[in-house]
C-alpha cells in the first residue's frame, strides 16, 4: 500500500518512525495473530503501521488499513462501535486513548499506550491530519443506508459477510445455517419497538436460489419447521416467550429475533421490505 499523503512527521514533540511496517494478506497473522481473520473477512488489502515516540510520554501507534472498497472499511469500523464521535473522517469513535475512523476505502486506528491529556491531543491531531489527506469519500453499504430509522439503535448496527462475524454479534448455531460467505452482505441491528427491543438481521445473497436455500436451512435448523411461501412473513414463538419472524423477498432474507410480540416483529420486517423496495 502506498499512501500519497504521509502521516504527520512530528506532533507536539512526538516523532514518527521514518518508514512504516508493511502488512499484507500473506503476513497479517505475523502482525496480529488470530485477529487477522476479522480484517480478511472484510476484503483486507494492506496495512501500514507507524510508531510515534516522545520521551516520558506514551508511545502512539498508527495503523492505516486499506480495504477492498468503502463498504468494507465501514464494516470494519462497525464491528465495534463503542466510543465518542469526534468528527474525523466519515465516522469516528474515540475512547481511552484509541481513535478509530473510516474514510473511503480506509479504516484507521490511532492508539496511545496510555491516555494522557497530551497523548489524546496528539492522537486526535494525527487522525485529523491523515483523514484530510486520504482520497475519496465513499458511501456506507446499501443495506445499512436502507435500514428504517425509527427505533434504530445506531450503535448496534453491524455490517458483515461471514459467519465468523455474526458469531461475534449474535449466536445462531454451531453450523453455518444461513450459508454466509464472502458473497453475502449482511447487517444486524437492534430496534426499540412498542413492546421492547428486537433484533433485525438482513442478508443479501448473490441469487434467489441462494436465499431460498438459506431460508429453508434456517427454518429447518432453527425453527424445526418448513418455511411458508416466499414473500409471506412467518412468525413463531420460541423458548422464553420470544418471537421470531422471517420473510424472503427475491435474494434477500429478513429475520426479526428476540421480539416481545408477533406484531412488533412483523411490523419491523414490513418496514424493511418497504425501504428496500422504494430505495430507502
């Protein structure tokens, strides 16, 4: 990866390493062990790593990730959404010395070994300058853009592709019963409904045949029942007095989980279907 805009060389007496450490798909596990699976699940291209030093102050680590495209960079940021928005890049999060932000096809982490007032200021300066120089401004994933806004808990919105990511957000089963892979686009989010919170899971497949197979698999494995006709919302009460509703529309599979009422689940799926049909 070759950045045209180099990070700040000095920041309030912190001095950047002259050259970055280069990480690619072949050596990513040498750099971050098992955590590399997360980035590979979002079309990881490459990573440049710089270190900033200042006597008697915490070291600062700068990581600039190049992903396959803008939705992938957004997806990495959405994996963990804790922190305060600080107005850097297209969306940013800061907490306890760690700044994360997304801009275009880039995901960036700036981390101080310990948070001091000086280190926080330096972290934010490094991020702000870098964000201003990164090229392009991409769009979030279409599935995320088209989520109904009413009741949405934005900090719970996660975009992903593979089962390894879904397992982190919500456990469905040991097996990959939704047939998730690099060709599926998925989003999971929490909603406030009249009866309480419910989860929405939306998965976009590469074909109608793929969505049909996943729909049949989910019903057989999770609900122990065959699915109804496509387009129909199917609702079932499961253990713990919770409701699960599903709907398949062409290549899209929608699932409402942990609903407190059948009505809430079905209304949520109806809103999502309408948004997707009308383009938002």
